[in-house]
C-alpha cells in the first residue's frame, strides 16, 4: 500500500527547492537525505510537449525547515522551472518499507484501515474507513453497515483494544456517540 507523506507546493528560490505540505508524523525520517519517494503527479494540467516529465521516484538531496515550512531539494531538480513542474505532486512511501512502531499502543494509519469495529460484547459496528488527525485526539472514521459514518475518538477509554492479528478494534462508545 502506498502511503502519502507529502505534497509538493510552490518552488522556493531559483535553485530547485520546493515547499512540501507534510502529511506524516515523521518528516525528519521521510525527508532525510537519500530517501527515495514515489512521485504521483497531482491534479494539474497535462505537461506540454517537451516539458519536464515528473519521474516515478524522487530522491531527497536535502531538507530544511524555513519559517514553519519544509523545504526540500531533490536530486536532478536544478532550477525553478523544473521545481514548478513538480507542483501538486504527491509523495509516497510503500507501507512495507515502514518499520512497525516501537510502542505497542501506537499504530500506523494503514494498519487500522479496514479493521472490523466491534463492541466489547462482539456486536459488529462497522469498519475503520480512515483516521482523521484532529488537534485534541485522533478520530477513527467508522463506516457503519447502513452506509453512514461516525467519528470515534481514538482514546483508551473508548477504544480499549486494537487486535491487529484478529483484524478488529474493540470500541466501547458512550451512549449516543454513534447517533451523531
């Protein structure tokens, strides 16, 4: 599974650096020099004939923070025009290349998506559609059997157990949470 870790924004300067909208909790690891990222051109106009073609992979040459933004230089991207051609490109890594978290109470989003969500009594509530990262806590987005969605705070009091091997997440929702 390909995991998006960032999106290339506008060029910075004239030497090929670009701004990157970070979509990972570990930007220092994902954008370390030498890291190879999969490039998925975004929803931009198709390039004109003879224009720079976005390669399938981009190798990080350097990365630094500047005024709260991540600036990245990629190997072979040597000027502003080439950097501009990368705008909108999504950057990804293969989930198989990621080491599992060291903390047993921590999970990568891709590990949770698709797991069955059940009550402590075993009643099926639906499945995890995605994870939303909110300021207060992460939220499990639950796809209910009838097609609706529900947001479940990913906190120990409401989600007492995550059983990756069993393919399920146990949820003990307070009354009315799934009706919102």
